[in-house]
């Protein structure tokens, strides 16, 4: 690695000269020239120590000057705040405006000499805009830029939008992120080039899952920092297996179960072994399989330098440390998150700091059980402070100031199109039984597509032209209709409205005199049996499949469920998945199944206290279902139940053949208790009830809970 500015000049000169003149004219031309974060720090260190002499002859190092501007644009871009970062980079306290103008002129001359374009603003040269153009998308704007890429997947006409239409659409998509809005509007050419390249990279990586970033031409645009600082990058480029694009990068991880802060070590190719990892004074042999090194106390520094030494070769990765504080995504394996981002996904997080954070406020997170600045001790005895952030709404926010650094982060659900499958709405959401690899259910399900507001000029038209519903490869007859009730300020919901006869089959053939005769040749088939249902938008490689078994309904059962879900809502949401549900998934399910009812975080905790629910990492899941049966007056069997309501649907279908009068299910919601269900059966049916419940692994006792 160079240690003086003349050496850096030669290094950057070679990298720039290796590019054809035509390559230097496109947006992002210098992105691959910008050093890695670790090298960038070394470069800035040399800039500071040699600035006094360099400033006397500013045009002496044209390549260094262009890279300095471009690197600051990449690592430190903030609208209209270039010079404070430049002044800090050169180690000065102040830079008079006349010197700024002189440096700008030297930068412009250097850029032209190297064959780089200079952007023009309104009657003046746009120096900062030029530097941004050379690197493409600044690191601080990358997360928002990915959402724009997601939008362009669906808006095939995005390149043809006129200036006014582009500004209007970008404004809708970026919302309150003014820096991103300004950047995308003022640098449309650079942004458009990047969008095209990223979409092509996505197409290639989805098509061939064996390819890595290094295998595609567009990889020069996909710097490691984009993946490290914004994990959603991999989720966008390879939605089905994002982790496959992360395997060669080290990651800082918080494991709350082991009280450890560790560094995930990627596998090392066999030809590089033997090799050794080192972090400061910590050393560990490298392996061909993933490994980790426990840091704990050593993690509390601004940056962590990880070295891999193999023979005479060495590789360096620079990772953000825990100073002054750190934010970990507990739903993404406890990975460290870039807290310099303005917006983050709505998930469960933890903030860790060595010193107590004094100025700290939060909104939209649970506060009763998860206090601010809880004292926490790591496995090596290191004392620190921990704040868990568990969202309880659709939006959340934190504001804090620690060691003179102010931060404001908003948390919200991802702005992307999603397709969802539900057996039904309200009480019908639990009318299913899980078979080995499919759901047994009555009637056709509820299909829903959620679309961020303002995605299309006409959402309904796009949906009906693009999203096709099929069963066993037969196109279904119906249409997408917007849900008119206001559920979410940022998302619109569209439900598939099945036609009266969504599938028809031909029974006769021949020549017919009129349409009446012709209509008699078609009939609606009996759909009972195993079926494969799908929602597909082929143009964007979007496909969701659902395996179901359709059965005939039992007359009169619906009146027994008329009181549901009511205050038993949580169970109707949680039974939708055997894998558990994240908070944002619970919110979405609530919006679709019973939007008029309110999801209660406190009830989740109360059920968990009674060991009926379990929180495993990011997800809530059903731990067990319970029933209590006892003889009541008039020779009746009183059954109390708390658990998976889909088990009751199977029970009612069975009991349909055992009794002419199925009981109505009541929701019991006593003050100071948690809601449960109650049914009154004939006493003669108790044994049948118990046998069925045990078969479904329901815990049967005298009481639902002992406390």
C-alpha cells in the first residue's frame, strides 16, 4: 500500500489510464478507482500529513486531487456540505473561499486532462456534481436508490418519462428523503445509467445462481461497501438466496444468547491455506469453512481492521466498530447495521454502547419491558449498555445524541410489491388443516397484492394486465380490485375477485345454432382435490405458488364462528405460518384478515408469559395449544381453548358427523386475563373431543394456565 502522495499518484494514474477514454465519459467511471475503506483511511492520512506542501502546488498531483473529490463524494456525500468534509480530510480547521475556488479550478483542469466530463449547472461549473457523476451513487444514498431500482422493475417506461414526470415519480418514491430526491433529479443521467446496470446485474444473477458478483461485468459498480452498509443490496440482486452474495465478507455479529460480539470469518480458498486471520492482538487460523473470532472488549473501537495473511500475501477488510455506539439487526443474524442511514427496515434491533446514552428518545417501540440503557455484561466481563428496539406499530423512530454525534433514524416497512395468500378473511382465515405439503381448505382463497402508493399511474390496470392468477396452469377468471378502506398511508391493497365461475371446462363439441346452445357445452368443474395455485408476473420474473387441497364446505358451520376472531385475533394471525411470523408480517396479515381490529403487542407478551407463544429471534410462533374440558350443568361439557384456531376447524368438520347441533364459539375476554375461546358440547362427546385434540398435540388439563 502506498505511503506517500507520489506513490498514490502513480497508483491512481495507472488505474485511470487503464480505462479507455470512452469509458471515462460514462457515469460511475471512477467508482472502481476509489480505494477500499481501509486504503481510503491511509490515503487521507497521507493527504493530511502532506497537505501543506501539496497546497503550494495543487496541480502537482492531478490524479490524487480527482480521487480525493470523488472519494469524498462516495464516502461522505451530503447535499451542499462538501467543503466541511474536504477541510476535515486535509486536516485543516478553515479554508477561505478564495482557496476553495483555486482548488476547484485545479480539480476542473485535472479532470479535463484525464478525459473526464465536467458537469455544468446554471451558468456555472458544477464541481461537486462532477465528482458525484464520476462515482455514480454515493454510499449514503444507496438504500434509497435500491428502492428506485425496485420501482423501475415494474415501470418499464421509466426511461421514457419526461423531466416533469421523472421529478413527480421520484418525489413520490423518495418521500421525505430530500437529499436522495435532489440527487436523482439533478443527476438523472448518472442515476439512469446505474439503474440500467443494476437491473442487468440482477437479471444475470437470478438466471444463474452459481455466478458471483466477480463473474459479471456490472460488478465494477457493485462495491463491497454497498453490501456491507446496505444488506438489502443482496436481497434485491438475488431475492431467493441473498446470503450467497455475502459469503466472502466478514461481518460483525451480536449473539445475545451467548453474550458475545463476534466477527464472522468467511471461508478461505484451499489454495490460500495455510493462512491466518488477525484483529489487533487476536489471531486465528483460517479455514476452508466459515468460522468466527470472539471480539467482545476488542469490538469497542471506531473501526476494526481484519487482516488475512497467506504466505507473502495479505488482504485487509475494514469494518465499523462499536464506538461510539452500534446498532444490530436481530432479525438478520444479529448483524451490525450502518447507523448513518436515515431509513431502516422495520425490524427488531439492539443498540449497544460502552457509555450510557444520555440523550435518547424513541417512538413506535415497546418501552415497558425494554428499557433504555439496560446494563449488560458480555461473556468476557466487559460491561456495556443495551437497548432493545421491538417495534409495536407500522412506523418507528429513534433520536439520540451521544459523544456529540446526533442521529435520527426512521424505521418503516419495505416499499416493494408483495403477493400474499390467505385462506380467508376474518373467521375464515383459520378454516384450514395442514397436510404434509399443502393446506386443506374450503373454497377459493384470498389473494392479495400490496403496492406502494404512487407506483403506477393506474395500479388496477397494471395489475390486471400483468399479474395472472392460475390454477393447475389454467388461467382464472376474475379481476384485481382495490381495497377501498384506508389501512396504510404508504401502501394500497388489491384483492383478487374471483368471478362467479372462475374455471370452465368443455363437455360437448360440434356446431350450435346460438350462444344459448353453446353455453350448455361448458360447465364449472368440481374443484375438490389437490390443486396448484399461482400468481405470476412473467415480465419481472415474479411468481408465487401455493399447494392446496380444496374440499367441500359443511353447511351451517359458518354460524358457529360468527364471533371470531375478535379479541382472539393474534391466534388467527399466527396460525398463518408454521415458521413463525415477524412483526411486519403480523401487521400485514392484520391489515388483510381483519383491518378493523387492532393488533396488540402487549397481548403477545402476555401469551408468551403463559408459555403459549414463543419469540425466537425475529419471529413469534405458537409454542403450544391448550384445552380444558369439564362437566357443566345440564349434562354439558364446557370446553375452554387457547391456541391454534385452525385445529378447531378440523375438529368442527369431524364433529359435524357426530352431532346435529354444533356449538357457537365464544370469545372470553375477562379483565386481567388473556382472551380464550369457550364452547359447550354434549357430555357424550367429551371422549371424542379429547381424542381429536390429543391427536393434534393439544395439551389437555383441568385449567388453561396455572398463573
